[in-house]
C-alpha cells in the first residue's frame, strides 16, 4: 500500500501489464479527471481515498484561481515545487495561447494569465521543459472586467473627468493610481491600448481586437501614482475611442502581450482624441452620433427578439431564471442609480438573444413601476451587444463588456453626453414595455408546490427526479435523507440534502449540505467549487450565482431557473416542477406516462418511487464511503423506510400548543413538527412556504395597456401603464384640450380614452372622462438576489427626454 496522506491511500493490484501502460495508469500525468485504472485522478478520489500519489503534481490547484479576461494576472501553482529549473516554464491556455511562467526563489511555479476575449472557465496545461510536453493541467477562471476587485485594477481618479476631457470646462491634469504590491517592480511603463471591432457586422469577417497604441510614460518609478497633461493623439491612433491603460514592468518591450500587468477600467478615450474634438466637441460628437444612427438603420433590428420586461419590480426580482440584478442600479446596494435617475433598481436579461446576441435591460421606480425612455432618460435601454456577452464569446457582438461598449455605450457618449442628440439614441434604444411578459413559478422542499399549483408532501428516502423536460433535455435530481436528532434517532420525515441539474450537454451543478452546520457546498462536474474570489461563474450552458445568505441560483440557457437555499437542516428549492400546462390533474404522471390522482398516493410513496434516479443517469456525486454505500450501491428508493404520512401526523401533546402558535394554518409546518418533533424544522418549512407564496404573489400576471403618448403642444401626468392606472393630460399655454383630460388602463389591456389633441386657442374646459375606480396594486418584493454588472453610462442628459412628435412609441 502506498500512502498519499494520513487519510488518503490507494492500492496497487500487482498484476503484469505489457509495456508501460500499467505504469502510466499509476500516475495522473495527462489523466486528470480519469477514474479508470488502479488509482483515480478524478476529484471524487480525495473522499474515497483512491487517488494516485501524484495527483496534486499533475491535476493543478492554483491561487488565485480567477482574474480579469484582460490578462496579466500572476498565479501560483499550489503543491508543485520545482528546484533549480533547467528549462523555461510555458503555460498554454485553450491549447493555443501560450504565456511564459517562472519559478520563484522558493521553488514555487507561477503562470501569467493571457488576454482573452471570453469569460468563464479556461482550461490550461503546464510545461516545465520549454514546451516539449504539457502533462499537467488545471482551470483558470476568466472574469468580466467589471467584476474584478478594484484592488486589482489601476484607478482613473475622477473617471468622469477622463471621459469628458476636452469638453468645455474639462482641462488640466489627469491622475492614475494603482496598488504597487500588485506589480512587484522598481520601474514601470504606462501604455494605452485600444479596442475595436472591424469587418462587416454579422459576417464571418467581423473581428474583435485589442491593440497597443502608445506609451504615456516609460521607466518611471513604481510609486502607485502618475499625473500627466493629455495631448491629442496622432491622427493614426484617433480611430480608437474605447480603451484601457496597462501598467507593466519597464523591462518588457513596449506592447509585449501577456505579461504581468495592471489594467484600468475600459473607458471612453475623450482625453486622447484629436484637436478637432477639442476645438468643437459638440459638433464632433454630433457627427459621430449621426454616423452611428445611419449605421444602426442599416443593421438588422434586434428589438423584436428580446424578452419583454417584467411589469413590476416585484416580478423582475422574482423572475431569477431570466433576469438578474444590474449592479449599475441595485436596490440592495442603496439604489445609487447615477445612470438611471428616477430608478431604484434595474435588471438585465441573463441570456443573450438567440440570433443577434443582444440584451434586455429593465429599470423600476420606488413604487415598482417600470421606467421607460419614452418618459425619461432614466429609463432602461436594450443593448445590441449584451453586456455580459454570449457563449462561446470571442467574436463580435459576443465579447463580454466590450461589444456592448462599441455598439451601445460609446454611441451614448456621442449622442447624449458630448452632444445634445439624446433623442436619436433613445429612438433606437427604446425601453421594452411588458404587454407580452409571461411570468413563471414553482417550489419544492420535500413539500412540493408544482408549477400548476398542486401541493403534496413526499417523504421517501433516496434519490429522485424532480424535473425532466424533454424539449430542452433539462433534468433536476435530488437526494433526500432523514434528520438525525440530537439524541441520535432518525425522524420519520425526510428533507432535501442535495440537488443536481443539467440541461442537454451543459455542465452539471450540484448543491448539497456541507459538513458543517448551515453550510452549502456547490459542485461542478463532481468537483467542489470555491467562491472565495468570485460569486458569479459563466459555465457551459448556464450561469451560476452564489448570494449571501446561503442561496445558489442556476440560470440555464433555456431561461429556466433554479434557486437552492438553506432552510433549517435541509435545502429548499424554487424551480420548475410538474407538467406545466395549467392542468394540476396530470402533475402526478408516472414514467409510463399514465396520470394518477393525488389521492391514490396518500398512503404510499409509489409516485416518488416511480421517479427514483437510476445509476446510469444519475447526476449526483458519490465522493464518500457513506454516499457510495447508502445511495450508489443501494436501491435509489429505500423500500425499508416507513415515513410519516400526512393523515397520521399530529404534534405531541407537549408541543401541540406551541406548534399551533407557530404554524397557524400552514400544513407543511404542522407536518414537519409532527415528523421531527422539532419546532425549528417546522419553522424552516413555514418560512420556505411563505417565501414561495410571496414569490407566487409577485409573479401574478399583470395587465398592461402600454405606453400612452402625451399630446403635441401639451404634457401628461402619470408614467404607470398598468390596469387601474390613470394618466392625465394638459395643454401648454395658448392651446386648448380637445378630448378627454384623463385615460385609465382597463382590464382588457386598452385605454379608456385615446390621447387628446391640443389645438391653438384659449384654454377651454376639457371633456371630463368618466370616473374610474383605481385598482390597488400590491407591491411585494421577492428575496434579494445579486449580480455584478458594470455601470457605463454617467448621465448628463436632462431628466425629460427631448422627444419629437414623429418618434415611435416603445
């Protein structure tokens, strides 16, 4: 027996094998992820004590494990020491991008991340012999630039000043600061890099490129600060309007790619533009805006394939499968919505649109009303380039953050910030209304509320299918276990302890109870993930977000969503359950396709047992002796376990009064107190059920009548267009109102009166519209969620959008 550590061993069956094949199977060289052979190189081997002794030498762990997709991040290969290296270290990312690593004085091996045009998990291999072989492998997490910690970036002091430089009143010096410990060098060079997308849009020739332009300073002391007076760039560099500053060791030649570096935020390069911009920035920007407008009119429209915005803030926050918080305007961060005045919260569509890879944005006021660009420049604007990009990234308009800058942000500067042409921008980026929005819903814990609204309790012990959707090949599986009481006995009720999800050929994500109390553990393809550096990950076929308070959100390509949270000793799941066709009678459908009535299962667990997971198709992880022996090697549905059934559940006499006070009329809470004897377990179910009811209430369909225009030569009062809302009209001085002075949104989605006209002449009493009783609209916020997104648009337009009479309604 060979020993790897005090808790990890592997056994060698001494049999003859031809050649060196058997010897190779004893090593993890070029075998990471392989479970076959006499020892394992799979992540599950650590818990099963079956790893090859050299697994940490070849299956690499790195620190830090993430950095900006701009590259230049130095990371250490843990557990690998290399004394007196004779050859160069080469790090190869995605089998095609190579950077030079090194071995430090302590024998630790380092790599430097490359400049990438994509976010997500990037495989890399390591050569210690100057590239002759790459037997070692690991994974680097490439991160959207806006999600990188400020401590890892250089800072544009007063960033707005940088991006307005050359406009009236914005002159003088600019200052750049950085953390000197992030770049251990005596002297540094500060470079300007520009980003552009060239070629015919939506063609094979469309390409993205970062280019080194010129150096602002060379061989200066690494003091952490640099101040300079910008000069207009040479003519051949002025076509770059979006870029970033890079700080590197002065020993590197100018523009040398993929070396250790500190990058600034990408930003509008007003400070480097030519004399023509500085002489008349408004005229220059107006010409750029008109050129963008002409290009937009030639490009295919992308608005029609975007999802409609949720009608209310409550819907937007509850619909976590399709929409996620825009960090540029986040209610949980104090609603500092500089770029959307009047809004308190914005969300973005999680997935890019299917054909043009565009993105939706939706903003809301304090009373939950959607804020539209037709009424205010604080309204939300859709994006030709989704800010978060679109897999597989790398080419326009799918490059995370940067395609959005080229097609949506720099044009906003041209039209709205540097020239008074904002109406042109808003006409081509109108807010979506919500007339076609359809909300989702679901819940499960093992008390389930299906998508069609059926309630039932299932207390089998084993592993079961929660959801299968043939259209998208979505599968959700769960493991249920009993709770062990403080006295060591087992309850007659079970709860969810692990949930795994996969859609088509996506990654597999599993969320399970960790070893410690109140701890969630997240696994990706059976490997435990760390969220110490990043709480958002772009994965294959899904996005993954971990929020404070032990809540994990999985957002799938099909726009289905799953939220797993910790409730007491078990997991609670919100997702898509049942056969969603608004028919609760077929929610109890066996694998054979036959539907049965819920009453048939009141004394059996046949329904759940029929949907037990099979080993061949299991998504769950078995990385401990306990899990292997109790779930992998046993029937997936434990036939020996006798659960407590709802009709025989009642709290013990000593708990009856406390249970009644705690649970009220919540049957889930009552059942769990009876099954476990624990008021805390019952309370956890009560809270989970209450949160579900709040989510369902938030996601109730809402009737919208759509945007209602103000009259020409007049104005309106009211920017809420949902059922029961009333909009009032007034004319400017010298005009009289012809028509009703108010219109109310009716239950059939139509306005009670059309927009009146304002005709020249003295004001005359308007036609009074019939009285309408305003319908109360409950505003209920769903549980908070978190999602990083940059805020690119410092707003300088007036609050009221200059909107010509011919402009189309959004």
